[in-house]
């Protein structure tokens, strides 16, 4: 029983990060109909910026804020410079461009920061809380991870539901031409959407890096997990992305906790889940419509 | 009464005045002039030297058989299509390099063929987008939800609700457009165009898909609107056009073949030849009767 609780807690914490990363993918998909394969590299770049600051003696929190801000800027620049020319064109062009960006940013990280494994600190302890006689797998750091993701999601809900900018961003996502006729600066909204998505992606990257080793490609598995979570939820639904992330986190945690040599099977399990979803419910678990484009 | 309710300035005003800006009693003063508009797509001439003037407070009809260039002219007026030659002025100022997103700021609203509502947003949110340009809080304060933007947001909501209730659609405010009957969706789309209190309203086939009595109501509404704004109307339903328009411009194959009052246009033989003949034939087609060349002598 205690083992089950621990595996579940681990799954939920990991799932939260997958949710955040999936949310970043969904934000971009909704507004520009592009799957941003470069999301992982972009997050890795900002994580390395944070690491450089920490190694230079800054506090974790300063590094966090700077990393998120650089995510914002990076997202805006990528949209403006690289994505804008392929927006609205054939879908394959955008896919190739984001894949190219994925490789290019990763290479840039290796050039600037080196490709050695470096440990990334956590702001809180990694020792589980004591409950009675047992230590559970919930650590102060996982509380921080869960809280950070929940607060970010709440802020996004407030932005999209209750502000004029959020309204305009949603309108741009649903119908660019009509939004334009109603006076919405659609281009700016798309840039802002990419920037916000990059912030959320960066946060996911920083959270997953905590207490682990980082290297230029450390986000590669997270982009697979984030993509699987987003597809689980239907790619179009932010709620779906969050639930998809949690489901995936739990599923992978059970695979690694209960299947013999399961930890080696985690990546395979994620891909098997992806295949099953695409075969059985290609629109995702939360699909309301029958078919999805692309 | 919404929080935005204004004391109505004149006895003759209708409830619709409530959506307008505080200075409701100003006379509509803006006119749109299009002079010698030519549009060529590659080698195809879509419009050839078309000129029209929408006078303040007038309802100007734009008619013509399918493919006559009505929608192209509309798109020129919206900045979606840039004319190959010709000039456009609005309120006496030349409009060069017009872009669609500038329209709302210029006091011009457009409805679309069909409805063009945002599917994932409630009816109220759809209308709120229409009032977008009235919000004053800047980008930053709106992004970080500062108090000013919060006040803005409430004003926007109230304004949108008032616009909806003027068109009798306020009870649908919280619903999503996809689940509403088509005529209601049309009303919502119209409310979205009117919520910004435009000086010029471009109506693209507002009566399509409406039943007879709804069309009659629409006609009344358009007449009322002309007290506050100019209207440029593209419409296929001849009886509606003849009833509500002050002036009519007739296009055929990208050329302007007639212009004048409804009576003048109806009496014009060129119009009878090019337009009404086709119209009658089309109606006969629709009614399933045999098409004959004799259809041409109608009108």
C-alpha cells in the first residue's frame, strides 16, 4: 500500500511537469496550428541560462525569473523571425522549420555551454516528508513543482477567461480573418501566444531539471512525453493537456514501479500509449469533434 | 437597462441608441467615397473603374448577379483586397494602404456572409471582441490584469450585453454560438458589428438564411440604423434592397451599369437586361420550373 502511494505521488509530480509542457504545445497549436518541436530545445536553452546564473553565484529564484523572462523573449523572437514566414503555408513547412530549430538550438547550447552533464540544483529538499514512521515520496521539492505548475495554470486561466488580451488571443486562435476585421492585432496576439508558451515550456524545463543532470539534449524525452500528453488530451484542449499529462505521469510511474525492469521501459511505454491513442481515439480523450486536421 | 444606458437624446430614438457612444445625438457625418476602383487578379479584371459614394446616414445598396464583383468591392472597402487603381476616401481623408485591423479604429464595421462567429467563445465574448477598440487600457496593463484593465473589462461586458439586448439576444449571452439557431447567430453577428457604434456598417448578405418575417424585421432595423450610421448593403433579396436603400449601385461583370434611387434603378433597361432577367431565371431554377429564354423579358 505504501509503495503504491509512493509510486502514485511520484507519478503525479512528474505528470504535473508533463502537463505544463503539453500545455505549452497546446497553446501554440491552438493559435497557429503548428506543433512546436523546438519547444524542448528552447526550454533547455533557458535552463542553461539559469544554470549559468546559479554557477555565477546568483540565487535559484533570480535564475528562475531570468530564465522565464528569456523564455518570453525567445518565444517572441522565434515566432517573429522564424515562424511568421511559414504561418498559414503548407503544414509540412512549419514542421520542418520547428524540427530544424530544435536541432539548431540544441547545437547552439552545446557550443555555448558545453555538452557535459552538469547537476542542476533544487530550491527545496529532496528528502520525503515523514508520515508516522514512514517517509513518503512527496518531497518539499515536489510540492514546489506541483504548486508552480498549478499557479501558472491558474494565471493562464485568468488571462484567457477574464482579460481583454486573453479574449483577443482566443479570437485570433478561432478565426484570424474575422478577428482582424474586428480590430484585433492578430500578429501581436500570435507573438504573445508563442512567448507565453515558451515561458510555460521553460518552467517545465526548469522543474524537470531540478535535482537532475542537465545536458543539451536533456529535454528530448520530455518533448516526447509532453507531445503524448497533448495528444492524449486532444491537442486542442488546455484542460485535456493537463489531464493527459497527469494520466501519462501516473501510467509511466506505474510501469516503472511495477513492471520488472520497468524504468527501462518508460520511453517505450509512452510511445505505446501514443500509438494506442492515435489508433483508438485519434481526436484525443477529450475530442468533441470527429476528426482532427493534420 | 444596462449600466451603459444613456438618456435618449430625442423622443424618436429607439432602444438601439443605447449601444452608441455617449454623443449619440450627433448626426452621422461620415461618407465613404470610392472613385475609379479597378481590381485585377493577374489578367482577370474583377472590377473596372467602379465609383460610389455612401452619403452620411444613407443606406446604399450594392447589387448585381453572381460574380459581378460585389464582394471584391466590399473587400476593397475593408482593406482585404488592395485596388490596382482608384482612390478611396473616408470622412474626407484618403485611405491608402488600408489594413483590415484598422477598420474598427476608423469607425467601420463589417458583417460577413454567413455569420463568422468564434465557435469556442460564448455569445457575450463574441460581442465583446467587437467592442475591442473601445477598451483603453494598454497592452501591458491588460496582460497583467491591472485595476484599470479590470474596469475596462467590466465596461466591455456591459456594453456587449446592451448590444445583445438591443437585438433581443441577451438571453443567449452565456451560450456557445454553435448550438443556436441560425437567425439568432445572425443577430449575434450583427450585435458584434454594432457594439463598436460604427459610423459605417458594411452588411454582407444579412438576409441570407432568414425567413420572410425575420427579413422584414431586418429591414426595419436597417432603416433605424441609418439614423446613426451609413450602411453599405450587399444583398440578393430584391424586395429588401428596394425597400431599405436610399441609393443603389448595380454591378455586372465588374462594371458599374447603373446607379440611382431604387425607382430609377428598377426603371433602367440595362439593369433589367443584366440583372433582373438573370434573377428571374434563377428564381425559376430554384422553383424547379423549366428554364426558358423568355425569362429575360421579365421586369
